[in-house]
C-alpha cells in the first residue's frame, strides 16, 4: 500500500463539556456517601468564611443605620484631668454657656454622684454594687442622647426635686427590675428612692445604661451632690457640628480649656465598628483550616477512586480515550466535588447570617467577596487536590489497567 492510498490516522474525539460533566457526575453519584463526607469539609470551611464576613458586614450596616437614625450631631463635653492628675470639674455654668453657642440646639447634662452605692435591698452586702453609678440629670436628657422611656416615665420639673429615680437599661437588668410597680424602691446611699421609669438602651451614651438617674435638686438635697456636671450632651445643627466642636472646650471652661474632653459618640462608634473587622482574621483562619481538611479529603477520595477504577480507565483507554481525556475527567470530578461543597457552604453560611441578622434586627448583608471568594476557593482547592490523582490516572496504560482485573 502506497503513501497515497494509506488510510488517514484517526483523530481522537474531543471531550465536550456536556460529556465531561456527565462523566464527572457519574463518578460522584456512584460513591455518594464518600463524596458527601469529602465535600463536607469544603462546605464547613466556605460556610465559616461566608458567615464571618456576612455577620461582620451585617452588624456594621446595622450599627451605621442605627447611628444614622439617632443622628450624628451629638457632641459630648466631659471633665478631664488637671496637671496634677486629679479629675477636673466643669463649671456650674458650663451647660448654660454652651447653650449660647450659635448652632447649638439642645443641651442636657449629667453629674457623677461620688461615694454612693445603689442596692435593691438593704440586706444586700455592701461589696455587691453591680458596678452601678448614681448620676444627677437634667430633665430633658433622653431626647438629647437619642433614647426614650421603656417603662414608666422620666423625671419632670416636679419629680426632679423628690427622692425619685429612673433606671438605665443595664441598671434595671442588674437590679432585676423589668417593670415599674407602684411603691418600687431602691436604696441609693442611705436614702430610699422610688423608681418611676426604665430607659431603653442609649446607643450613643452607653454610660447612661448602667446609671441611676436622679434630678439635680434631689441629688443635692439627699445625696450631698455639689451640682457640678461631669458630662454635657448637646445637639448641634448638621452644618455647625465641626465649628461647634472646635469651640466647646473654650466655651465650657474658659479658664482651663485643656481640662475639657470633647468627643462625637457617633464617630467613635463608627470607628469601633470598623475595628471589629480586625477580629475577622482569626475566624477566617479557622475557616481556612476547615478548607485545608476538606482539600485533604478530596485528594484522598480521588486517589482511592483512581485505584478502584483502574479497569474503567483501561477500558476507556482501549476504546480510544487519550491521556488528556482521562486527566481532564478525574480533574473535573475533583472540581465538581469541591464546587458542590462550596455551594452548600455558601448556602449554609448565608442562612446563618440571615437568621442571626433577623434576630438582631439588622439588614442581611452578604459581601460579594464572601460568596465569590468561597466559590473561587472551592474551585482552586478541587483543582489542586485532584491534579495529582488525575495525572496518576492518565499515566496508566491500557495493558497496565486491564491487567489489574
């Protein structure tokens, strides 16, 4: 037979993506339990990554939304420390002086009452103070700090002169008081005060939550309070916040402005929300460990699969499959196995974020990098874990594979 009449060399058929997907699916469906257990490690790792990033983003979005709702125009003025390290006092006239600044809309204050402990009963040991503090307050405080009364009522011009107290949210919990009953009393120092109200949590002024609030006149009359404010809360018009901020120290204490601390609670909380993301690294590391364990599981199942399916490999090679066909087949199985675990992990992580965010009243936020990173990690892990078994399967010659029958 001459070269002109020689039959053409057959070209191996290409393995189409649809055929490749069916082959990979058959390989996994025939070993469902083993494949499920191997994919579980990938699912746990991806779920941890999605949950950590999703919860962080959701909590930050919830906090920022709450801050925006409460307003970012709240400023606080507090007494600082003098050169000798002793806590300085704000002047008695400081709230009134601050109220004269252009752009200031509301001014309210509290004053720390020192040397006074608060107890539910006179029988409680003196050392069990529950870290509660008594503070004198002006009567318009809740509106200024962005909170309101959860139970009962707040102080007014009449009750501010009487032995009457309002509990912060945390203070009420520590005293085991969840509602206001007629005649409910607490012992503040050596004087019994009637409880008339319980506040909701004050996000922008957390010190109020653990405080027992008493009117200025009553604190001076019954607890020996000197009348000096320790914290002044003020609301400025949105366009005047920065200007007012720069004037507060001099206006509150003209003689010693360096002894005054001025802050914007919303800015501090925003920075705190952003700082929380630093802790995500630890949890992401735990997710990476789970992904590593999952990768080992995928590699293990693929190595075992090659050993168990030598006859299948030999038969396919004898029927014309090339080394490339075998290599791509087993690599596709590993990627499909890992990708299945990744998709399950994304669904589980997103569900966990949605449930927790709903319970906390946050908006559910799943950052794109969470689910996209989870899918990419799953594909890369599947490819890396399945590469060596795929190469090993492709090197088997038809005679070697069929001889093992």
